[in-house]
C-alpha cells in the first residue's frame, strides 16, 4: 500500500549513485550501534509518541535517541544531526479469509522486533505492517527501506543494527542496571504430568514435612513442598529443591502469591525468579483458576470470602459498573510489572498544582534547555510524565465519527489511551537496588525517594516539594529530674501508628479468630472476614503520646535514666501526607500487614498538635556530654567497638552467607549488606537486629559504600547519607561519634574541622578536651537532630529548609491503597478527588469512583484549608 510522505521534498526515485552522493556529507555523523549503546526506537525522549503514533518515531542515527514529530525539529536545531531513521507501524485490516495467529501477523517483521503489540486488537481481523525510511533534515528528504543495493554499506549496516537492537531497558550486559524478570526457557515447552493431581483451594501443606508456610507447587507433577530454611526458624526444610534434584522438574510457583495479575515463579534450573507467560494454563492443569484467586497468607484464598469483603474487591471497587473517564488529568499508566506503586504516587503528585506549574508549566523551557541526552535528565522526564498525564493527549474517548471512518477505510487507528512510564522508571530508579528491580515496592518509600530527587534537581526558583516539608519539634524529658531538651527536625510524612487496642469491634474480632482457626484445622474455607475498626482519633492520640527513649543518658543526672520523647508540629505543611503504619512484624519476625479499617476524616484539624516550645517552669537539660567509655573487651560493647573497627581498620569483608539469609526473609539486598557490615560479620541474628532498628530510615535500602582507610569523606552524601543543613557533616558519621560517648555538638565541630574525616575527627576531639565543657548550646538550634530524611536535606542550602507554615486544618483530596499481605507483594491503586467527585486510578483504568474505600488507604493526601 502506498502512503504519502509526512513531509514533502525530493524525488521519489533516484539512481544508486545519486543516493550515495546525497549521503556522502552525512557519513561522518552516522554511527553503527555498539554493545552497550542504548537505542530508543520505541519511545520519544520528550513525549509518549512511538512508531504506533500517527507521526511515527524518528531515531537519530548518531545518538540513537527517539523523537516524535513535535520534537524532532528541536533535536535537529540543538545538535545539527541531519540523518534520522523514521519508524512507523500501521495496523491493517485483513482481507477476508486471511488466517490469523496468536497475535496480528506482521509484515516486514524484522524491523521492530521488540515493539509491543496491541492486545486490544482482534488477531483474526488485523495485521501489522512496519515501515522504515531514512529522513534527511532540514529538507525532510525520505529514502525508503530496505534499499540495500542503493545505499552505502555503512548506512545499510547502521540501519540494520539499529532495527535489530534490543530494548534499552533489558538487562543486556554488566553495565545494565535495570533488572527485569525474564521468561523461563522452560515455560513454553514445560511438560505437565497427567496424574490427576488437583490442588485444593486451601489447607495446603508440605507433602514431606507437614509445614504450612512457604509452600511451592511444582508445575510438572503438582507436588506441594516447602522452600528454603531461614536462620530464625521460619521458611522451610528445602524439600522443593530436593524434589527438583531428584526429578529435574524445573518450575515451581509459590502458593499464596497467585493473583489475577500473575504469580511468583522460580526456576530451579535457571536458579532465579522467572516469568511464566503460560502460568494460567499451567495452573489450570491442576485445577487452579488464577483469575479467581488473590494473594493470601498461610495458604487461604481470598475468593472464599463473601463478596465486597476482600480488600482486593473493595479497593478496586470490583463488581461495579464504573464509568471510564477521559481527557486532561484522567490518563492511566501501564503496569510494567509491579510498577503500580510508582503509578499511584505519580498520579497523586501531578494532581498538585505546584508540581503541575513547576514541570508542565515550565515544559518548553525545560525541554529547550535539556541536556543532549534528555533520557537521563530528571526534570525533562518529570515534565514529560506530567504532560503525558495532564494533556489529555493519551486519554481520548472513542468517537462515533472515528469509528465510522475506520469502517470506511482499511486502516485501524487504535486509541492511545494511557502511557507507559518505562523511560521514567528507568531513570528515576537508576542505581537504586530496589526501585530498579521488577519487584513490588513500598509506595511511601518511593514517595520519599521522589522528593529526594526533586530536592536535588531544582527547577526554577520554586521548589515544588516545599509544599510537603514541615518541622517537627521533639521534646525529650528525663523522667527523674523532669528536665527537658527541645530539638527540631525536618519531615515530609506524618506517620500514624495503628492503635489496635482501640478497636471498636473487639468481640467480633475474637469470634472471627476462633472460627478462622476452626476452619483452618478442618481445612474448610475461612469464615467471612471481620476487619478491625480503628477510630482515627485513637491513631492521632497514639501519635501524640510520649514514647520511651531507649538507652537514655541524662545530662542532669550524669547517668543513664528513663526518658520520654514527644513530637509536635513546629510548622504545618501546605499539603499533609499521612501514612497509616499498617506494616509490622509478627511474633516470628515475618513482615505482615495489619488488615484494619480506619475511619479517615474528610476534614482534619491538627491545630492542637502545634508545638509550643520551652514552657514557663520547664528547666532545660544541661548541655553536658556523657563520659567516654572505650571497652577493653569487645563483648562489653560490641557495637561501639565495631564502629572503632570501621573507623581505624581496613574495610571488613562482608559475610555473603549472612547477607543471603537476611535477603531470603524479604529484606532489600543492600540493606542486608549494610546490616552485616555495620555489625562486623557477627552473624545473621545480630544483623537482623540492626535491620529492625534502622528499617524506618529513608536510606535503608541505599547501596552500601565502604570508605577506604583514612578516606576523606568529601562525597559524604554518597558514602554516609548526605550533608545536612548549613553544610553539616553526614548524619551517619555524627551518629558514629555520638555512639562512642561524645556529645553531638562536639562531634559536629570535630567533623567540620577535619572535612568530615572520621579518623581525624576523633583525633581532633582527643586533642581538644577543653571543648567538651565549652560546647556551644546554640548549635542545637541550627542542627537537625536524628533527621529521618537527612538525604533530602542535602540540597536545601545554607539558608535552611523553606517552610510554608499556616493553619492546621486540612481537607482530604487523595489516598493510595495497598492490597496484599506485605509491601513486597500485592497491588496499589490511587483515588483522587477531581472536579468534585472521586476518581479511581488503577494502572491504565481511570474511572469515576462509586464507593471510594477511604477507610482502607495506606497513604493519604490532604491540602490545607485557607483560613
């Protein structure tokens, strides 16, 4: 089929010699993609245009960056690059009688090997036709491909290499950081024994040891066996691995992870988690309908629960006829495989006017001043994502006129509803061991990670993250002397504990638990779920109550004593983010989620939590450092000695066996490495205690960077967290010196005097004993103590963080909900209030909400009510 050129210019036919002569001036700019080069042939760097789009995609033959029709001129003007490969995919209606396959048939299939197909098309009615041509700027002269005999050899080789290049997001070489689960080589040819095995809906147990947790179903013979053993006694006895060694049956699925979206599959032969594209078929062989199952705990199905009780059904508003929403602000995001946490957070972020103005409002300036590789620029990718969500360009309803036009013509023009945030996720998670993986993550942790990046990449004079920032006043009191100390720190999230003891339906909960245990013992379906109902006022009360301070040293008593700490708001943010701390640990230290209902208010007033500072009659704790105790025996104080070893000895070798024991419990790999390192390889149990004590820290899963002996920490932000307010030393290094018994002010003074060199700082302290008595109390007013978000403060500058203080009265405008038993699994959706009504954002689906489950949310977003 002949198609008109997008741009006019040039004759349709030229002799081979003429083509070669035409390309001679451009030959030095044409490159052949090498191993490690990223070829962006499926997505524009500035928009979500692709070869499927009406204007197709232009790929630079020098930088291999892709550009849509609206942005190609910008790249040409900025770089002077003239030769582009134009890619366009057409969807053609099949002629009557044509045979179809599993997917629409491709013409010129070699062109776009990894271009995703449109699953909405009926493969019996449509097929693909891929088209490629060289375009020369500025005249827009077009040379159709393939044209091998007429083109110079270098051009032919470059075009062929570009068309054959794999996606830049796949793990191709050691330099690639993006980890994506790959389809198992056994999935397509897996043999399943016809042995009549049917897996029951509940009551699973290992066929060799009767364990009921961490169970794996072998997809060849249907054996249910336990997984690996964990050092804390949980896990299993490794019978699933033993079975593979005996039989060679390679694939197994973890029972309890099966959902309509997929399941956790492990390949014993390939020794890694894998994807099974045929998982539904393989499970159906043993009588499991994955479309009817949800993630469960202890092997019980959620589909046995009565309608509209399962959180999966309630949160997603299943069973209701939800009206799809289209237009600006109603654009969905494709799930890339456990990327729903990112989608939910970004939908909420770009519903806030300050972020809309900062990125979408400044889009022309951001794009014009973007670096030569805009795929690696934070502000460019934020502006691109914001425009994709807010422009309405990728959220258009099907029009009757368009449907009639499609019937009249052969070509099918699919609606490009929704965007795929693959480039955004690739960049924003670069270098992060968890967010760069294909595993499910905590939406709250990703929110802090995003704010960190916003802080480090200023866009204009206004920082949009200012709207979340607030000051927390912490009042610490010695219980014996009654003296107090006031400090301030910066935070971005109000974390509310779940006050389980305040449940209003305790009798129902007790009765439900008895019925559940009876049903489990009898292997019957569980009873109808009863969810604990927690008053929001009780959670707020728990937040405001004093907490015990462990290992408190009272400067008034010159000894250890009991101490309590109370937190209040020294300022109220413009937008208040509230996290309900639903995730905790069971008695066996296995992470679990509290399935509770909290009656979150539409209107919130926390004015009574305003900090008051030092009150009349209160006496401050003296600013005296605790005595220095250096243990002679390492058993006296293992942790302090380890800090000395860390400071003065060569870097410790990390015990990888301990790391893997912790990682198998579900903790982030980098956090496990840090735990083992910071506890001096004393074993997994000691490292586990470190994890429990530090898992709330925002850099918990950041990569471990081990400093060399005597190394000057000039890049403290990378090695120890980050520099704090007023160019403060890294908080991690301050904590190390404090843990040795020195006063905080003295630690900061010593690190400042030695350019944050830990070894020299300790030597400086011993050479200035007089400063222990002359520490400046004023330092406490400037420094941020025990800052949970020290890495976010790194870029705030010497003037300190900008605070938008105001009223403590708020209105709810959005919330993110989580379904599943832990942050390591499950699914996230987002509800936002727009134009007076609630809207549910569930990946690509954007619909008017009929019954927003405000009581089951995980992270809530409130905006301040003007006074």
